[in-house]
């Protein structure tokens, strides 16, 4: 028999059949493996450079170990279930018809049987391992737990059992139940496929081996189910199914006992399954299983429902009183509200002459600059180049100036690569030349210039001011909230500088170049690292550019919040990181929280909802994740150096058991707060998001009497922000403030309360005022005694103190104020209401709101032109806060505001001069002249616009703005002299006008 001729051409060696596919698979696996290696190794380099390699190793070891354990357990259970079922298959099938069908299935499976018997357990093992790896934090907390020293009121177990043991035990039990179910199903299917279980006309046939297998699996499942029932007893104290969190009357008297009964019943039925496996009779376990199901339905569902409906509901207030009391106490403890100082504040609504004398220090520090509005003013006055930028919202801090604490509005001048022109948008410019921002800009919070601009404490290029200069602090900002994705910096000694450092400032001087000299990122000087980072950032330029040298470092992960989150994955990070000049460096200060959702009897809060306000809705601060917590502590203060990105974590709440547990896991990365410098201590603040969560809860949990709490007749709400059109909460405000029980002002975070909002409406009167002391002192390693103290002022409900919404409405509806502001709106300008501050001074509540004027145009910015104040039903309106307060308090407030030096000045007056008071006739003449000028500017501007002369149009807009300012000033003077005989009492009316100034 001859062989067929070969189809291969002569002289060509035959190709191996199918060689291409394995080759492609090997290449693909190699490429994927190298990409995976690139990501892993670059992470290793990043953690090592920061000195946090311990975090990377221990976190990933925990993930790997939990993955392997989960994988091994699921793999072994499924593998042996299939293998045992296969090896115990019967030699002969009971009947021919069934044998033919099974033989056909078995014949189809046989070629891949070994692959299936290995592949299926591997597949389930991978799913199980991934699920286990995601629980690595629960595992580490379980094995490193710390006691709370406090027990729950039901089972008298330490709180750590609920936060660190029970979550892990619950996961393990649920995981083992899943393994038992999956392995049991796999074994049953294998038994059926190979004839050990057969469906027959007379019933179900099961071989002896299959019976034993099913009995053992069923017994194991029931034992685990019993354990789960037993653990469920403890989870009742974490229940959120009732009107209040925790185990309530029905839980304690019905659910807990029935869970214990079900746990015992499940164990008994498991024993029946073992007996059935021995004697081969299944009646008892079947009956036992049916009884268990019936018991679970009746005892676990019906019985508690009956107790709730027919015993609890008719007498709920009486029966739930004890459990409501538990909820109140445990919730307040879990959120740090148990140490709050509550005091009655019998606020007056009558503004009397000299009422602010006792609050002179607070009055002098009242903040006028709104950090949400003046970013564009900072940009126009201090940005200097389009490749710089300021954040949308600036930060409020305090510094020692001339021996006094000065509230400041502060920001850093960050890099904006998108500000480069189109022909500058090259890879070299974006990643090698333009690498960093430059300098801190800060302004006094309580003062402004005569023409409404911020009065800077720190400004300019080179950076100069009371916070330091280029020789006393490092002004370069390589790490910030808006830094580029990555930059390549560094060069050998003597190499030419390539980084754009700073442009020429107004003081003169030329452009300067710079070379980064710190240790800010992994080295990319060798080819391996260059290749790996080229893969990570998908950039061939990084690999081929001559801008990368032997000393080059790559800076990335530059956002301070994200940097801390990556180095401390067990923390929830506050949505607002803020900069401060500390010990000659610009440091970003970041607050970190330890949280839990397992604290017994504590009311849960959705972080995203609880911290939402007009700031988060506008994107000015980062919203927290949409996770539920019922325990929170500000356990860590972190700093990120703006120059080299170095991170320090300080154990701020070093008594927090959760933090202590994590310190056992990562023993070298968290420093004691005793190592914090005095300069750093002086800039620590009470964190905003913690405060917002606490104020949200205080709306109900300021009530500690269970009966009153049940009736919910004294619930509060956080008022909506009256300065925005959306119905969103008012944010808390930082300010220096002296509370009634304090001897001197302290830096505080404040908020107010109105009656509970029902269906979107509420009486907008003030019920409460909350302040958190943010003064940590300025001594190295010593926390100020008053820091973190929460003070709540409760106002009597029969005193109609206007809330923020009412105060804003009075400002908007007052005829004099409305007329003055409408003058400004007639031109090409916008009137912007600043933040509405609430201060408990003068025996009542004072509202202060700056009013800004912003003209149209890309280069415009808001200038502070007027200040609105309110006390009770009376308001004041003047160019300065000092004048407005004098108006409000009968001609003399008794205190001097921070902007008193601007009294009598107008935007057109030279600094240091004053304008003599004018009578009604002079004011009317000035108002008419100013309006005439404004009308002429409008007419001339429209004519210029019709001709297409935009330069002339712009000049007329400038004249229009100046004329409107003159008109506003004349109108204010006219209003101040219109009712010279007015008294504070006489001017208090439903629609009040400003009081006369002295």
C-alpha cells in the first residue's frame, strides 16, 4: 500500500501541525505576565521609596494567605466530593434503559473527565479565594484585636467581640456553608451521573456510598447552620430592622431565644443524619429536617411577628423604653457625643448699644473673606501665569501674626499643565519642564483693602510675607490636589536645570530654572525601571526621551488624600486636605478615620449622605464613599510634604482600640502624636467630615430622655445653605470664636440647628448652636486640653431667634438693601452673597454675610463691597463690618471689627484717607451724578459695541463699574441719614431697615 504524496513543496521542511497556536498562547501569557510584573514591581519601588514597604508586604501577604486558604478549602472540598462519588460508582446499573442513557453521557464526558475533575474545583476555588481575599481586614483585626474595656448591655461581652471577632466568625461560617453547599451539589451530580443516584418509577435509588456521602454532607451543613443560628443571636444588637438600632423588645424576648432553639435543633438533626448514614434509614432525618424548617418559619418569623404586632405595638413606648435608652447611650458613645457639653443659651433678640463689648476679641476676628468665592481673586492677583492655578475653594487656618492669632484664608499656587498654550503641549513640557507649582498665598480673614481686595499676608513671586520667604520655607509644590499624573525630575550634579521654577514676578527679575533635589519618587535611571514605568504609564516617550537620566526620579500618586489612602488602606480619609506652612515646609494635613458598622446598639449613618452639603454638591470638597458606619474616630493625623511627598502618620486618638489593632498589624508606620512638632500642632483642626456626621446625629441624639426621644418632639435639622438655590445643607464654618463658657477665643468649627425638616419644610428659627474646639495648642507632642471639646448651646423654643434662612430672607427683602444691590445689578456686574456666619455674641445670635461685586469678563474677580449683619429682627448694611455693627447696635456695638481701618474709605479713595460724612443733600446729588455717569457709560458702551470697538466697550464697562460703586456709596449714605431719630427698638419691624450709624 503506497503512502499519499506529501503536500509540502520540495525542499521545504514540513511544519509541525498546530505549532502556531501554542506559540501565540505562550507569547500572550508572557506579555500579560510581564505587564503584571511591571505593575507589581513599580508598586514595590513606590512603597520602598516612601518607607512604607511594610504596609505593602503585610497587606498583600494577608490577601495572598486568605486567598490561598479560601482556594484550598473550596478546591479540596469540591475535588474530594467529586472523586469520592466517582470512585464509589456502582459497577452495574439497575436497568438497561437508564444504563444506555448514562453510558452515553459518560462516554461524552470521558475524554475530558480528568480535566473537569481538576478544572471544576480550580474554578470554584478561584471564586472562593477571591471572596476570602476581600475579607483580609476582618481577618487581621480578628487575630490582632484589642479590648474596648466596655461591654454591651445585652450579652455583657466586650465591644471588641462585635467589631473584631463576630464579623470574621460570621464570614468564616458563611464561607464554610457555601463550601458545604457547592461540594454537596458537586458530589450529588457526580453520583447521579455515574448511577449511584437513580430516578426510578418506584422512587429514588441511592447506593450505600451515596447515602453515606449525602448524610455526612447534610450533617456538616446542619452543624454549620446551627453555628450560624447561634452567632445570629449576637448580631441582634447590631440589627437595623427596627425603628432604632440594636436588639429591641421583640429581639430580646423572641428572636434571641428562638435562634438558640434553632441552633440546638440544627445540631440534633445533624445527629439524625449521622445515625441515618449508619443504619441506612432516612425517615428520622427527613422528619427532623421538615421539623427544622417548620420551626424556623414559626419560631424565626411568625412568633416574633406576633410578639411585635400584638404585644409591642400597643405599648411600644413602655416596652421599648429600656432599649431606646441603650440606643441613645451606645450611639452617643460610638460617635464621640457622650462627652459633649450642653448648656442653655437664653438668647436675646434685642440689639442694644454696646452689646458686643464682652465679645470684643471674637468681633475683631469675624471672618469676611469667603473661601468659596475668592479663589478667582487669588487667581487674578497672584496666579501670574496661566500654567498656575488655585483650587476652587480655599482653606481657613490660623497663624500667629504680631503676637496675635490671625484667621487666614490660604491656598497653594499649584501647577496647571492644561494652561500651557497648544504649541507647548508636548510630552517634554508636561512631564519634564513644568513639574511643580510655587508658593503659598494667604490673606487675612477679617480684613480687606479699601477697594475690596484680599489683604495678603503671604504673596508674590518670589514668595514673601509673614509666613516666610524663599530662604525660610520651601515654596515649591510638587505634590498637591491638582498635580500632573507624573513628572520626571532630578539630574546629576552639574547638569543644566530643565524645570521651569518661577516666572518673573511684579517685583522684577527673570525666569528661573530648577532641578529637584529631594527624594520624592522611585529612580528611573536604569533601563529596567524605565521600561516598567513606560508600561505602567503607557508612554514610549518616557522610555526614549533624553530628558531621563541616571539620577531621574518619577513622581506620581501626588494627591495628598489618595497618597494617604494608599498607605493606610484601613482608614477613611476626610474629604478636605489643607495646606499649612510647618517647620519651613508646606505640609498637607489630612485627617484619617477608623470606622466600623458593627458597634452594638449604635445608629448607622451613610457617610456620603451625612457629610453632603453645598460644598460637596458643588464639587468643592471630595464626597466620602457611600458606606454605612456606626462607629467613627479621628484616629490619625497625616501630613504629606508638598515638596518631596513624604508621608507621616500620627496616632492622634491613641486610645482607639481599632487603631491599636492596626498598629499591631503595621507596628512601624504610625508614629505617636508626641512626635508632632509644636508648629504642626498649631495647625491641626477638628475634621469637617467627622463634625458633619456628629451634627447629623445630634439632630435627634441631643435628646437623652427615652420618652422624649420616642415622641420625637424635639428633633432638629441642619439648615439648608441660604446662599445657594439648591436645597442642600449649610456647611460648617471655621472661625475664631469665644463660646459663652470660654475665657478667650479659640479656633472652632461651628454649625447651627433649626427644627426638624418635615416634607422639605421647617420653621427656620434657631434651636441650637454647635462648636468643636480646634485648638490643639503649639507645644511639641502635647495635645491641648480643650481640643475636640464639643459645646452645644440649646436655645429656648419659646424665643423666636431667626435661623439662617430667615436672616437671609431679611437681607434679601429689606428695601434699602434691595435698592442698593439692584443698582449694582443694573450694570455688567453680579452681586454675590458670601457665606452666612452665625456667632453667639452679644447675648444672642449674630449673622454676618459679606457681599461681593463681580463684573463680567474672563479676568474679573469678586471684590468685597458691603457687609450685611443681623441680630434678631434688625439688620445692618454698610461698606465695612465695623460700620454695619454700629448700625445694628444703636450707633455703637461696643467692639471694633477687624476692618475698622476701612471706615469712611471708598474704593476710589487713597489708602489711609477718609471721606467726611455727607448730609442728605450731598448724598442725593452724588447719587444723581453717579447714576448719570452710569447711564452715559451704558449708552456709550452700546454704541461702541455696535461699531465693533471692543476696546472702547471695555473702557465704558470699567467706567460703569466705577459709577455704580459711587452710586452704591451715595445710596448707603443717604439711607444712613434718612431716619436720624431712629432707635434700636423703633427700627425693629417685620421688614427692618439698617439702623443709623453714629
